[in-house]
């Protein structure tokens, strides 16, 4: 009987082990609750940023058109009323819609949020009908519903923004055409062009930050994308599928009604330029020139997707950056050899730089001087003081930068050296070059070689050359 009891006992253990493993595996395949709070937070933040920036842009356009209307009224009052009155009212209505005071603008085929927002919205909709993927924690259904509402509101807001951008684009073209017969409006039109360009640029930057996936979101998407049911769901409900009228059937057929075939396009070209070898050569030449021009424009403005948004001035890359986006944090380290006056010292520094130009930045930092003894046979850590730094960087070419700075170093142990002539505070004037390189998308390294042209004033004397290595975040 004992072998039978043992067999039953081991079978029970095996069954419990399998159930525990299934429970653990099931737990790891659940969507983390934090995913929904992250989606809510980033959606609400982007909606607020877009609303504030759009309202600011519309207010500027209203003021600008008001100034032009008053100026034109002194020349031609009737024309001023015809050209500006309705537009100022329209801009005011657009601003009211952004503030929620009027009805929404709806354009169902407009990909206002791009593929990322479309994928995010559909993943939430998929989870709504696949609740077995959710942890059965308290309030999880409410969190999912809140995330769906937040993303939906954001998408509505971005649709309104696309309509506003289209209106501004058309309005700029109308004003440029209608006011060219009058003098004195070129600067006003230039200000409108700049505002429209930087407005669009800042919205694109907001969207890029929005696309950044955190740990919980990455895990959620990894779980969902492995499911064949999610692939089928995306084919049926994604905005791209609705745009091209794509429907998945049992035979996986796709309907592309309304799209021109290659034969139709070729016939249209032949009607325009004729047929024959000369026509083909002319077409190839024109296509080559057009492709070359488009590649050139894309290299200069890769973020633009409409020719009407092309600036007629040299834009500043830093104009649309916020103060925090211009800050760059970093750290570096340098070593100073020991001599009869002081041990080997390691300067451990932290700094923050403000990017005032695409090629230049300036900043401040603070360093701690760590004494490390006189050699491998005499390692001894000690406090050797602190330092205050200021610096400026300017790109020379590629990843090579000109670097300069001014520093004050406090070294209390120097007092009493060399018959009382040692200095507690020493100043350094630095100039040199630095080499920067990418480590990954968020971390950059640098090597800096500097010459201290005030080192001959130090008592005791210090090495005029300083080699620093560091990182920027």
C-alpha cells in the first residue's frame, strides 16, 4: 500500500506545481495596472500642451490680422473689411472650439495623431473586449474606461488642430496673394509665417515626447502584439484600414475602391505629355529633377508633410524648444598628479548646460576634489576641497567643439605651504577642444583637453593641461 500512497502523493505535488506555474505564467501575461495610469497621464499632458500652444498661436494671428486690418483700412476701408472681418471671426471661433465653448470639428479620415496614437487607441479598445488580459484588481475597469476617454479626447483635440493648421495655411496664401499689391505688409506676413512654422514645429516635438514608451507600456504592447486576435482587430479597426476601406474576410481579400491603378496613371501621363521615346525621356528627366528637389527639401525639413508649411525664412532650431528641453545635465572627472605638496586628486564634477543655439551651449558646474594618496603603495582618501565652474561650448565641425571656461577652486590644505604663500582659492582660465560621441539615444560621452592659462599664478604651481572625460544626459 505504501508505494500506492507515495504515487498519489507525488501526483498531487506535480498537479499543484503545474497549477502554481500556470498561475505565475498567467500573472506575467496580464496587462500591468500602471499601464493605464501612464496612458492617462501622458494623454492629458499632451492635450493640455496642444491646447495652450494652439490658443496662443490663434491669439497671435488674431492680433496680427487686426493690425493689418487697421493699416489697410487707412488705404482702402472696404477692402480691409472684406479681407479681414470674416477671418478674424473664424479665428475666434477656432479658439473657442479649442476651449470647448463651441462644438467639435470632426474629420473621420484625418490621421491627426499618427500611427502611434491609432495603435494606442486600438490596443485599449481591444483590451475592453478582452478583459481576461486584465488583472482582477479593484477599479481596473474604471481605469481602462478612463484611459479610453483620455485618448479619445486627445484624438479629438488633435483633429481640431489639423483643421486649424489647414485654415492657417490657406489664410497665409490668401493674404500673401491679396496684399502683394499694397506696400508695407511684408513684415506682418513674415511674422505670420514664422508663427505658423514654429507652432507646427512645437506640436511635432510634443508628439515625439508623447511617443516615448515607458516600461509598463512596453510590457503591455509586448503581451498584446503576440496575440493573433489583436492583429485581426487592428486590420479591421485601425485608422489606416478605414482610410483605404480595407476589410478582412475569410479569404483575406482587400477592397481598394477608389484608388487609381498603375494603368490608369500611365494613361493619364500619356494624355499630358504624349507617347514615344522622347516623351519617356522627358518624363524620366522631369521625375529625376523633381525627386532630387524633394530629397533636398526633405533633408532640410524632414518633419514637414505639406508644401504649404515650407518656411520662406531661415528657421531657428531652438525657437520652439522649452527651457527644460534646452537643459543638458552631465558629469565629468579629471585627475591631477601628486607631488610634494599634495596627493593625487580626482575632480568629480556635475554640471548643467543651457543650449542657446543649435551649435552652442553655456553652463555652470560644481566639483569635489577627492585626494587618493601618493601611489598604489599609499592609497589614502581625503578631502581636498571643492570647485565652482562656468563654461561655454561651440561646435567647430561635426563632433569637435571649442571649449572655454572660468573656474574657482577652494583647497584649504594649501594654506601654510611654501612659507605661508599657499593659496586657498585659485582661479583658472581654460580653453581647449572637446570630442563628443553617442553612447545610446539618451547618453552621450565626451573627452575634453584644456589649457589653463592662469596656472602660472597658482601657488604651489599646478599642471596647466587638464584632460577630462564625462557624460551628458
